[in-house]
């Protein structure tokens, strides 16, 4: 990839720059979207912010974030006319959403930030808070608008630059994301800006620089341990993609030993254990996650474990739970179509529905969305569309072995056997255990391509 020529961008690539975690801000909500709220009838009074937050189901107040929220709510009850109290409440709710991934905290944070702005319309921090809320809901046009309003009030608002960078990244404008993150770094070099930059560097193929920068973010730490934990998970994920399974496990071991119940941590721990052949350990991590409530990725992971062990009945049981939970989420007004489209394509279920969901991002420039779109097109036999989407997915040289597996399978189906071999070999070279189910299929496909029969077919087709 050709990096931007601006001084800010080149400065970032040289690693002399910093990071609110990009995954903390958006990764947990990449595909979680809510429909527009229905307007309140004119003859019914809307509930007050105090009433809305008064009915909020609170987390454990013994945790640092729980204590912070309880104190903030007490301040809003004591001095409801002080905008700084509502801002403090919104920030605490935003942190809770990052830690728990519970969508209800998005709406509660929005209520708090909205009240802060009613009391102080030019409060840059509250405007940035609204930019975060709308971005986390995948409403990126609104997030950009709020972020720009924050900068109009305070051109030195580091959080606004970070959130604008997040929106640019999610929309696939990686050069613009570099510019915004560089500005955030210039204003506030810390875990938040460094981790953002590290994730962007990884997405754009700069793995070693990304890992170095994420190491700086981890070393810098943050007021909330959960944010540092997220950075460790991202570092371990980079190592996993490289096939460095023991270092990946070592990176997250302190979090597991401390008893963290972070969902992304447990999902990655299960993935690493499964890749190392420790199926019982993987199952324990999934079960620990499910103690906190139903989780689609955990159910899908357990289904994959059962498939790897040949337990077809249990496979169906867990995969059905994934689908049923998705149905429940849609009824509740929250959907996760990106994950679900890929799940349906991976498991060859309801491919028409997978296509409908994936094509919600039909024109995406986001490499991860494009990868899912290409995979769904392939499974639906739409090869020209799959190839076009795959070009977008591979455009940034993202070091994800599953992307190369998808590219190899698509190229093979299209008859481009040279590209097929290249991408399948690259996927398996990066991490031969990238997926319990898909990695063995990659091995099988490559063996078939290298068989005399495939060579004969390629010669007949005029392939080199």
C-alpha cells in the first residue's frame, strides 16, 4: 500500500505517534446497529433524563467503573443543573459499554450527553461524547457531524480527532484516518491514540510497526484496566494471525489469571486453545463467557469445536442457538449482520439471507466488510462480484490469513489456479491453524490444486 504523502502520515508510519482504543470505541459495535427511535406522541411527555437513568439497570457498583457511575449519578441527582455532572455520567456509561458491550449503555450515555448539551450547548467534550455514541451505533454521518461540531468549539479536542479517525477507518478511508489519528497523537500521546494508530497500521499491512506501537500503548496503561486489557487482546490477535500461538497465549495469560471476564479476551483465548488442539480448554473459555449471558460468537465457536470432533448433533444444537439469538436481537432492535452473514456463509446456511445482510455494505471500502461480502458472493455462486469485492478486501495488504483463504477459494472457483495456489499457500504459511473448520478446507483445496488432475485441467484451460 502507498501511504499518504502528508508529513503527519509519514510521521505516524515511523511510529513517532500515539492512541481511546479503536477497538474500544468501535470494534465491538462494528455491525451492531439500531433503527431510528419512534417519535414520542405529542400528547405524551417524554421522560426526563433523571427518569431515564433512574430506571437503568446498573452494573456491579464494586467495580471501579461501577463506582464511578454511582458517584456520577449521585451528583446529577444533587445538582441536575450542572452540565459537568451529566458529562461525567455520560463518560462513565461510555466506559461501561466498552467493558460490557451492553447496548443499553449506548442509549443511556446519549441521554446524559444530550442533557449536558442542553445545559451547555458549546461543551466540546459533550459534543465529542455524542460523536462517540453515534459512531458506536454505526451512524457515521452523524458521528462525523458531531465530531466536527466539537472541533468548531475546541480545535484542540483530541477525542474529536480520534473519533473522526474511527469513522474514517470504518468507512474505509484509511488515508484520512491516518491524518486524524496523527492530529490526536500530536495533542495527546497516550494509550488511546497509540492503540488507534496500531490497529490502523495492522489493517494497512504494517504488522511489525503495529505491534511495536501497541506495545507502547500497553506500557503506557490507562485509568481503566479494561482499556489496557483490550490492547493486550489486540496484540495477541496480531500474534495469532502470524501463527505465533505461544506468544499470543502469553500475552493474554495475565488477564486470564486475574479472572477477567472480558468477552473479546475469552473469545480469543478459546480460539488460541482450539488452534493448539486444546479443545477442552477452548470449551471452558466459551462456557465462562456464556456465564454472563447468551453470546453468538461463543455458540458458533462451540459449534465449530463439536464439528472438529465429529459431533454432528451438537453442531446443529449450537449453530441453531446462534440463529435463534440473532432472531431475538432483531426483535429487540439490535442486529449484527456482519457477523451473521459470515456465519451463514461459513456454515452454508440460508445463503440468500446471508447475501441480503452482506449487501447492506455493497459499496464498502472497509477491507473487513469487503472480505465478508466477497465470501458471501462466492458461496452464492456470484463469482464476478466476489472477485471485485475481494480486490477491495486485499487492497491494504491486511495480514489476515482468512482473507487469503477466501481469496484462494474464490480464485480457484473462477479458474485462476495460479492466484488460488498463491493465496491458499499464504494463508497456511501465516497461520496453518487460523480456523478450526476453514483451515482444513484450505489444506484440502491446495492439495486438490496441486494434484495431477488439477494441473491437467489448468493446461486445458490455458492456465500457466
